[in-house]
C-alpha cells in the first residue's frame, strides 16, 4: 500500500510541474512574443527614418523630420520651430488628420 501512495504522490508532483510549464508557454505566446514583435517593428521604423517624414514622439509631439544624425533627430513642430530629440523617443509615423 505504501508503494501505491508514493506513486500517486509522485504523479501529483509531475502534474504540478506540467501545469507550471503550460502556464509559462501560454504567457510566452500571448504576452511576451507579441510585445517582442512590436518592439522590433518600432526599432526598424526608427532605423529607417527619412527626412520629410511625419512622426509622433513618445511624449505626443507631432512633427516632421528635418535632419537625421546618429542618435538625434531634428523635428519641425511648427513653421520655423525646430526641436532636437533622441531617436529612441520617436514612437510612430503620424497618421493624416481628417476633418
């Protein structure tokens, strides 16, 4: 009887391990992987910036790229108003505003 009890307890330990692995796999495919894909898309966008492109910064400032340096981007946010920002603070391409 003792051997049967030990085997049943050992089976319970494995099922807990299997459940923890399954939870990790589910979290990876529904949370971690999509976030990594989004980060790669943003990095590729920042790397392929072009002069004249309309962008949005992480702070919500809309502007047009006027100059590109290594890690600095010069944005024109109004006529004759230019700001220098870090390339990593550019978030996305600005969508045209419809009225």
